[in-house]
C-alpha cells in the first residue's frame, strides 16, 4: 500500500471511538488470517466476517462479532451501523451487507483495502483508499500503529522523557511515572500492563494504551 495512505489509516484508527474490522474474502485469498488476528488484538477492534471470509478469524475469539448483513448476527449489524470507522479488508460492500447504501453505517469513515483499484469507490467512497495485497497492507498498518505510539508521545511534548526498551516503554513527566510492560502470556487478551504508583492496570489494546497515557499525562483528547 501507499505509505501515505497507510499512515492516514493508522491515524484514523487511533482516533476512532467505535471502529470495526469489516473482513471479506480478500483476506483469505491473500492468506492474511494471522496478520488480521495480530491487528485485531493489537488494537482491540471487533471483527465482522462476510460469508466469503468465514474462517479468516476464529469464531470463539472475544473480538469476533460474526457475519454482517441480512444473514448475519444482530450484534455485527448493530456494531457496523453504530461504527465511526469501518476498516474494510478485502470486502466489497455487497448489497446483502449494506442494504440501502445511503443508510449503511451513516456516521462511519471508511478505510478500504483491496487489491483491485476498480473496487475503490464502487459502492461507498472511502476516506482512505488503499490498493494492495491485504496481508501486506495489514502488516504495514501494524508497523504504522506501533510507530504512532512513540509519535503520539512526541506530539504531547514528552519525547525527551520517554525511554523505549525491549521490556517496555517508560514515561517520566513531572511527578508522573509510567511503566508500560508487554504481557507475558501470548494467549492473554491483555496486551500490556500499565504500572503507576505501584499499581498495575491491565490494558487490552494500543487504543486503550494511548488513551490511558493521554489521561495520565493530562493531554486533551
């Protein structure tokens, strides 16, 4: 994917309050199931999978909402309708999913990843169109999201007081001391532990991590 589009997508993901990963058959065709799971668990974003994407994400995963559309689950349909960001990965906005396009996810911005440029804007105009192989694009988005953690801290004016080490991120601003440590158990839904004042707080996603840092440092949202 184009580097500028990848970065714009990562920025939208970090700003979103109710994002949804809308996964289509392109994820299976590009063999991107492992990358998809990593993205979902990194961000904590719920996943809906179309009929053509069944098997791309485990049904028993806590982030799985099931199928969207007329044959889907009420949870998936409602989540998409209330979403403020749809991250469409190898999906093509089929009418069995969207129904009336004008009424589909009316408040959502769109990131659309598809290997076929002709699909961009065919049904719903994307805010961030990305042409490329789904697996490669997802992997690039994961890297961009991780990089934005350090970038966000720099924008908040704490770049000189942040130390990134293999074992975690250490932040020192005034009397605030934060230690962000990755979870040891790879199968745990908890991605990090935030340590402050001797207290340990679980954090399941990079979105939650950034919001916790923002609150702790007193940075406006």
